[in-house]
């Protein structure tokens, strides 16, 4: 275990955003009154002991927590190992590859999607290019976190040039631009604001909801936290946002109202909530070889639809909005998983 965590430390150092690290370090030194050497020592100890990344020391606010409280947080190292068990590398490709995801989960989509094979059919190309938004979204098959996405106007293409453009730029999919529900548009119109629902299949293959979060863009064309946006917890029973929204940046305060539009975040009601939960529960059972998935859901005026399913779903988005570590929930599922696997053998 010590060797593995030392290897993880090397990975964290290689991937470290030093500008953010220094900014967070200065903020903690100022807030706590501790010197940098003491904080750095605590960071190193925490990374090795609690299986977290370097920046997670700050984001989880370990500088304020007791040893017992620190044990509750699921960090990068733990999540990597957990998700490998729940979503085996041999099976997760249907979630990794956007084209495969569309083929396997297309019945849960509310927007039109096509790959290069589909576009050979004239009626498919015509439907895609005459969608009501007037815009197209081109995606790489293996793009992550909104990366490698391009938005263009339908009027720029015809059935021939659209396929040529995709081949030249190595795009695997083209989708109609999604028009989000009017209520979500009032909250934040700069991007499509998605719902993340975390599902887990238990030992008898029933779907359990690990959490629900609203991702909120802040004058940004994307809604993910890594791009500087907000996230807030949603009450599973009611579909209402029940706490303030938070940033992953520890120097920014939580928000009860949207900082740009002024719309209330706390108390915001997610439209089509019952339909959303029913949809992700059905999707979670479709390919049970992947047992723990973070589903990205768009809400339109016509109802909810899937965007993505993530086998490596984000521990920050899961835990930061509720301001507490949730690792014990995963540990319980891990124990049940091992017991079930042992019984099968």
C-alpha cells in the first residue's frame, strides 16, 4: 500500500496546477496562521494516509478537520481503485466512447445525435441540420469534461460538407444543440446546466441513488466545476435544491443566489424530477456490468434526457456541495461487493 500511494504522489505532483496550489496554500496560511512548512508537512502526510490528491487537501478543507473527519472523504486514489472494481476496464468502453454510449443508451436521449454512418442516410442528415436550435455540436468520441467540442450553425453545412468537416477534424458525433428548460435558462443562460445523478447497483442489482447535484454555469459556455462553475445538492425526494452552491475554488464563497442572474439557487425546483430519477434508474440497469455511474442529464421543455454516463465520476461534485465526506457509503457497497463475489466463487 505504501508503494502504491507513493506512486500516486508522483502522479499528483506531475499533474499539479502549481498556480492554484500556491494560491490555495497562501489562503490557508493566512486563514489558519500556520507557517507554510507545517501546512506542507500536513499535505504530504494526508496524501499518503488518506489516499487523496494534493489539491484535495484544500478542497476537502483538511486544514480544518480532525483525523476522524478526514477519514470520511473519498479522494482520487480511493475513487480510482473503487471505480476499477465497480466498472471494470473491460466493460467501461461503452461509457468512455461517446459513439458507443449513443448506440447503447440512445433510447434515453431527447436530442438528435448521429455518427458518420448515420449521416449516410439523407433523412438523418436532414433532421440533424433542421433542428429547432439552428446549431450543431460536434464531439470527439473520447472527449472528456466538455473538451474537444465545437458549436457551429446549421446553415454552414449541407449533407456532404458536414461529413467532410467531421472527417477532417476527427469528430465522431454531431448532435443538435440542446435547448434547456426555460426555468434553467432563467437561472443561468450561458450554458446548458445539467443534473448529475450518481447511481450504484447494490448486491442484489437494485439501483441506489448516491446523490443528485445541479451543475450551474457562471457566465461560462460549460457547466462543470473544473471550469470554475458552481454545483448544488438536490433533494432526492423533492427535486429541490436544498443547500447553497459551491465552487471547487476554496477562495470563493458559497452562493444562495446566482451571482450573475440573481435567481435563487436554494429552493430552485428541478423540472421533471420524477421522470429524471425513473430514467436514470432504468439506464443504470441496462448494462449492469458497470455498477457505479455518474449520469449527466439535460432537462428540456419536453422532459429529461441523457447526455453522458461517467464510470470515473467526480468525487468533488459528489462531496463538496454537501460539505462532508461520503466515503463510508462507498465502503459499505465495497464490502457487499466483495461478499457477493466471494459467494459466487
